[in-house]
């Protein structure tokens, strides 16, 4: 398997008032294509920060990140956006759907952004696959937590990205919905030969990944 | 929450309200600023208007010059009747006239058509004359050939004390300067004037028409007499004297009162518009503030707070804020009274004093409270939309303005009170009501425009670009704020454009040079036998001079259709001047070129022995005169009946000879008359004023340029007031626009954050905001220009009575400028929302 992602000596620090907080310390990590990884650790250990850096939503204080052999840490914000738009799908614990867009519009948007042919038709079929055919024209506020997360996953995988980043995807859901989401995610990764990096507190979900990384105090153990 | 007893409940809410206000005042700074600016302007207008009216009311006797005034106009009073009045009162005779005053002993002497006020030893009956140096006033009354000049005249002709000047062909010594006289109500105190003793009347040659003579007899009652009885007694003495007009203190300075009333009506209507626009801004800011507190409201509800108590908490914060701001705004407005006093006392001889009026303070607070309540009702009631259950599902919808039928009724009721406050006792009720009507029609049209835009954009499918689709989605989405943005932006831009057009029209009127065809001089008082000599002298000075000479006769209106003309019109009417003073009329064989006949026929030559009258059409309309009505005129003491045979459109602003009444020449040619002439010189330098006065000492020469300068000075002062209030409205408008953006702020920040996660570039996010702005602004500006053109035309032509002209260049320039400034403002306010930092937002959720 070829390399998908490479993190070299990554450090992330924050200035809060006079204090300088070190969130991530000298992180080195390499992942292969089609690999599924779970990141576990205590709250505040730096799991979400790591996901943000990989997704190009934040810049490290020092160190380099390579995605498909391209160093993304030296790219401009817009160039990183371009990579993310085509190759990285992100799923959040709080879903982050656009509140005034319907379920269908939330998914169609990313397809339109990538100039996809028949974006609405594709979005409909995707939502249909996730059991949301009857919810196409509902706003996020009219959907249950599980339904919202399914819309968010549909949006994240709509472009068939190389990598899916998921931050506690089942954190806000009950057991039944958690199982459903986890099934959907892993089935997609398998079917589309994608990679998955997932932050989770759920041991059952973490154990489904091919590799498990533990973070403590900003360092990989 | 356990039901608390009322006292405890209110104490509890008050404590929380004060605590919240202390912590949040920075977040609602735009509410504080807009409220302060609009209340300050309102307070300033009310305070100055009230101070002026109080001054006019309290000093009515001083302004009139007595308890009563017997006005004989151009005629010397009937001595017998006046003597009868003097038997039981104190009487002072005052005669005013205009004539030429010239400098002497200079290389190039200058002359000026000057108003001269002659007073007797008893003057003034009320108030005092201020002058310098000490003793000059007494000397002026006792010594012939002495005068006091006012500051303006001293500056215009550069005359100093102890200098010799000529009035007509007589030399007078300037013995000092007069600072003010008390009786300014019937006297033009701005401009150039002279105060002198009664004996001057015997020195000069005066005639009624050319010198605009005015005989006034001021009367002071004895302290022990009952004023009502004395007034009735005086009225009965003059009941058969048609030449007399009796004036009372309540009529003093009616013209000035009207000017103050009109101008303060205009300013207060503009200020209430600014206040209503500020209200929209306040509603936006408040909604944004409540949206920010969405979570804390939900938590409070989860803890058991009633929704009603939470709303009371917000209302109470607003009332406390309003009370503090009203005090600050009102007190600050009092500080500008001394500044206005300085200007008024130097320009009009009026003094105003600083005084605290609890009624005014209450009125301003009430207006503030009404505006604040009207606009905060839909905002604060949005609190009902916050559900404690949101905490469980972590879903916080952006709140929307909320109206129920009951709330709409309440808002309309409060709005009606607000309109009543502004229209009740306003100078012109129709204008005020019309203004409010126009304001709300604008509001409705902008609302309909927003619906039309949303409908049209939804109807058409755009497949071209994602950014365009996002922009359109933002405009058309359900619960979109497009209507409120279009309404606030639309009203703001309309008001700005209207005021800008009013301002530019003012500026144009001020800068307008004398028309090429306008004459250089008006010559008044050319005696019947001097016409030929006058023409000869003018031509000897400049053989290419063009002049027009028309006969002129004094012709006061005694009766209309046999009854008192005062029953046809009120002193507040624009056309009251026709009967308010002695009327001059002329006659001509042909219809004057610039006086089109609107109704009726020119002279009926078959009736040469009957007086036929051609009347100014506006005067006819204001007096409700019909063709065939009969005017009884006083022509040289003889009563003559004349029939109205036609109406002419007269434009007095063309600076040519214009008369309200023209007579048929067949009848009028035998009436003793003088001549009025206008002259346009080919070379103005060839005209020698001094030589002219040596030949015609009693001739009055009015230089058009001087006259226009005086008008320009007045217009300049009005223009400053318009500019100041426009600037304030612009500031409020910009704050409102920012507040409209703020409402969207949190939603936009969240939306842009998701866009960014999905891979939108910064350029695409900014571009979609720009497209959205362009769609809204282009439609708003079109309608706003339309309203501004209509509004400014109405204000300029009807309120200021000036001529209005459209100016496409100004409209385009202003439209683009407002668009550019608004865009910059939107980008500046939106910049943090356009490119949000993802990580901190996600961590803080």
C-alpha cells in the first residue's frame, strides 16, 4: 500500500493570555491508503487538534504534513481548500450542517462546488442509500441526531474522497444510531477503498479500525 | 419557577436587569450610539423651538412694541382719532421708510437702499434699546441730523461713528451704533437699518410708494385699566376707519413664528425619520444580541424562568438604558442653546434663554420609549422561540422577528400615538400626516420589493456558478433576513438621497448667479412728471441701457365681495401678504410676456369705465377667488370696486416687474401715479449712483446683486442646518446597515465555517457575499432614487418654496458613493465572518 499521509515532527502551540500551551508535541505519523485508524485518548489530549491539522483546517506551529506526497503545510489556505474539496471529507460530532439548507441542499452543495454533473440527482441517490429519502426537504432542525449525522456523512463522502476524517462521529448518538453510523462508515471505506482516521471514545468503534493510536498529553504513545 | 410575589419578582428582575446591562453594555454599543444621536437631535430641535416660542410668547408686548399697535400703513394716522386714544393711554409714534443712504468724502462713494426707523421721545414703550456709546440714543432724539446705524450697515458701507453720511441729499452725522431694538416683530432687523429721531421725517422728502412708508402707533395701557375694556374702546374708536389695522401682542412676530414653525417642522420630521430608521437598527442589533444569548436564554428556561420574565428582563434593560440616554441627550442639547442664542441675537435681534422643561424631557423620553418599544416588540418576543429542549439536541436556530395579531395591534396603537405627538399642533398638519404616510408607503413598497426579489430569484434556475447559487440561496432561504435588510437599507438610502437632493438644490439656489436677462437695478418712486428726465439721465450715462418703466399705484384691498378680506384667509397662509400690507399695482395694455393667463380673458375694451383686475393665480387659489368676484380697493383714499376678469401665473423669482394685481389701462390711466423702472446696463460701471441721487434725491435704487446676497446669506444658514441633519442621518443610516449585517453575523460565520470545511476558497466566499449585496443594493437604489426625487421635489418646492431641478449626475454620483461606502462597511463588518478561523470555532462550538 502506498503512503497517504505523513506527519513529521508536528508541534502545535496556543497562546492563551500569558500562557503558552503545547497541544501536540513532536508527532510523527505515517498512514497508508485504504488504512482505517482510530485515535483514542483522554479529553484534552490533542486528538481533535490532530484531525484539524490533517484536514488542513489549522497550521502546525512547526513540522511538515504531506498528503499524497504533497507538502500541505507550505500551501496557501486556498490551495489547501482545493485539496480538501476533492480529497478529504470531514465528519464532526456536532454535524455542522448548514441550518437553513435542507438535507438535500446540504449534500448537493459539495457536489456543485466540485462541478459535478447532475448534483441533485447524485445527492438524492446518496441520501436514499442512507435511508433519508423521506427527509430530503427537511431542515437540519427537523431531523433527529442520527438523521443529521447521516446527512453529514453523505455530504462528506459525496465526492468519494481519499480520506475521511471523523471527530467523534457517534459522540452525540444513542447506541442504535451509533451502530448504524459505524456500519455506514466502514462499509463506505471498504467499498470505495478510502482511508479513515477517526477520533473516538467508543472502544467498540475504535476496535473496528485496522490501527489504533493512543494520544496522551499531546504525544503518540 | 415558583410563583413569586409581585414585589419580590420585580426586585429580582431589576437586580438581574442591572447586572446584565452592566456586563453587556459594550455588546449593545450601537444601540446606545444610535439612540443617543437621534434623541440628541430631537432634543435640540424641541429645545430650540420651545425656547424661541417661549421668547416670542413672553416678550410679545416688547416684540409688538406695546399692548396694542395701530397700523396706518402708508398713511399718516387720523390725528383726531389718535388723540382720543392718547387721552387714556400712552402712545408712541413710529414711522419706518426706505431710502438711499450714501457715504461722503470718499474717492468712490457708495450708496445703499436702507430701512430707516424714526422714533419719538416715548419710544420704546416696552423693553429697551441697546446702543453705544453712552448717551448716543438721547442725543439722536434731541439733535436733528443725527442717526444710529446697525452693525450690518456699518460693515456693508464701512461707516464709522462720527462720519457724515447722506440720506437722500441731506447730510447726517453717525453718532453711534444701535445693537438692538425690542420691537422686532414688524421690522426687518437683519439687513441694513438706521435708527433716528422723529424730526428726520420733516427733513426728508418722502412719498408713500417709493419709500415704503409705514406709520405705526404703539399703545401702552395704564396699569390700573382693564385691558379688555381698553381694547374694546380703541376698536370702537377706529371701527369706521378703513385704513387702520389693529395688531395685538398675540399677533406679534407671526411671520417669524411661521418661519420657526415651518423650519422646526421640517427638522423634527427628518429627526423622527432618523429615529425610526435608528429603530430598525436597534431592532437588528437587539436581535443579534438575543441570538448571542440564545444559549443563556435556553439555560434560564431550563432552570424554570418564565418566558415572560426573561422578556421583562430585556425590556427593563432597554428602559433603564433609554432613561439614562434621554437625560444625557437632553442635557447635551441644552448646551447648544447659548450657541444658537449668539447666532439669533446677531442675526434677528432675538434672545433665547436656557431653561429646563420637564414636559419636553418627558416628551423626548416618551418618543424614545415608543420607538424603542415598537421596534423591540418583535425582537424581544423572539425569545419565545428559544426552547430549553434545544440544549438536549444542541440545535440553536437563528431567531427571527416575531409578530402575533395582538403584538401587531399594540405596535399600530403605539405608532399612532407617535404620529399624534408629531402632528398635533404642528405648523402644517397635512404635511406631517403626508410625511408619515409617505414614510410608511416607502416601508411597504420596500417590503414588497423584497418579496418580489425572493419570488423572482426562486422562479428562475441559475446553473452558472456555485457562488451565485449560494448568494441566491442566502437571499431566498426560508426565514431569510432579506426583507428587513431591504427595508432598513431602502429607507436609509431613500432618506440620504432625499436629503442630499434637498442639499444640492439648496446649494444650487445659493450659487445661482443672477440670470443674464435680470435687470441690474430697480428704481422705485419716479414721480409722474419725472419720467422723461429719468429716461434721459439713464441714457446719458449708458446709451445702450435697456429699461422698462411701468406705472405704479397704491391699492390696498378693503373688501372682497363686500366683506372683510381677513375672512378669506388666515395670517399663516402663503398669500396673506396681499392684504397684510399696502398693495402696489400697475396696468398694462398687453399681457406681460412671462405672465401667462390661466383662466378668464384679458381686458374687455367695451367697459373702459369699469375697473377690471387681473389677479395672480396662486393668490386667487389661496383666497378662493372666482372670476367675477369684486375687490373694493383704496386708491388714494377713494374706494373703487373692481371685477376679477382673469388669473395670471406669476413667477416672482424671475426678478422682473411682477404685480399681484394688474388693472385695465383704459380705466387706470387717469389715476395719479408714480413709476417703477428696471434697468439693465450694457456697462454697469457707467452708472453713477451718486449723480443719480443728486438729481433724484427721493429716488430709491435697489441693486439686485445686493438683494440676492442677502437672500443667499439666509439660504446659507438654512443649508448649514440641512447639512448637519443630513450628516446625522447618514451616521445613523450607516450604523443601521452595520446592524443589519450583525444580525446575520453569527449565522454567516457558521455558514462560512462549513463552506470552508467543505473546501470553498476565501475568494468564493467573499464573491458570494458581493453578489448578494449587488442584487439587493441595485434593486434598492432604483426605488430609493425614485422616492428621493419625489420627496426632495416636494420639500424644496412646497416647504422651502424654491425651485427644484433633477440632477442625474448627482444621483449617479451619490448612488455609487452610497453603494461604495455601504459595500466597504459591509466588508469591514463582515470581514471576520468571511474568513473564519475554523479550529477555535469548532473547539468553542
